[in-house]
C-alpha cells in the first residue's frame, strides 16, 4: 500500500523502493529523516505552485542529496554534493532512466547548496533545493500550514536539536577537504566550527594568479 504523508504519496516504484532501502541502510536517523522531509517539503511546494514535477525523480534526488556526507561515500577532493550526485547516478543506472532524467536528478543534488540558481531550472531540480531550504533554513516556513508541518515532522521527527546536529553532520562530511567549500555556503560551517579556518578568497586568488596584469 502506498504511504501518504501530508497528502503527498511516497513513490512506490521499483527505483523508489530500492532508494528507500539503500538510503535507510547507509544513513543514520538524522540524515534519513531529513532527506524524507526534504522530499515532502519539495513535493508540497510543487503542489502549491502547480509545478509539473516527476515524484520518483524528486524522491531520488531528495533521498541521495546528503549521501556524500556519509564516511563510506566521501571522496578526498570533490564537493560532498558531487559525491552525493555521483552516487545517485550510479545507483540509477540499472533502472533504465533516460540520460536526461538521470542528469536532472544529478543536477538537483549537485546544486542544492548553490542559492539563486536551482529555482530557475526544471521543477525536479528546483524542488530539491526548496525542500532543503525549508528543512534546514526555514525558508518559506510560513507557506506551509501548521497541520502540514506537524504531520511531516511527526512522520519524520527533527529530534531535540536538529539545527546543531545537522551542522555537525555537515562539518564531519567535509572538514577533511576544506577547499571544496569554496564558493558555497559550506565554508560558513567550517568557520563556525573553527574560527581560525580561513576559506579560500576569490579576490586573493585573482590577485595572486600567474597573470602579470
């Protein structure tokens, strides 16, 4: 029987079921519940805006979006978002999606910490970011009803200290490759954890380049 939360049906295709099982095995409760909420906030946003999105692909994007934070999926030199997107792409290969559909899921994951861009792309890309922004930053919090917020967080609880716990999960996922946070919101996480951390500076990189002028 298809599960429904806050009026949103959890996709029940072979790909969606495999995704749920795989992410449940790979992630702890913090990241798993967060990822499920990201799907629900994204889908609710899509419904509210009347967007034509693919629920299965939105689900895969939401569920995989933070997998690159998990130890066994961390690369040494790629942004964690790219690690997550690459893992999703590899996972989807046996399920027969078109190259274009796989690319949309990849983009939805890779761009979810790049504000100002995803909302101008296709709905599946935009809605993963919308779900992340609602769950982590509270963006558009007031656009969801009290009932929607209560039902979603009852099904997938935030816990007593989600804000600090998710910041710890972020830092754990990329403190070993701090330069990958350049140009993203992730640099703020490392500065908060270690005020002595000095992120790469775009202006300094320009001035110190090999060009004479």
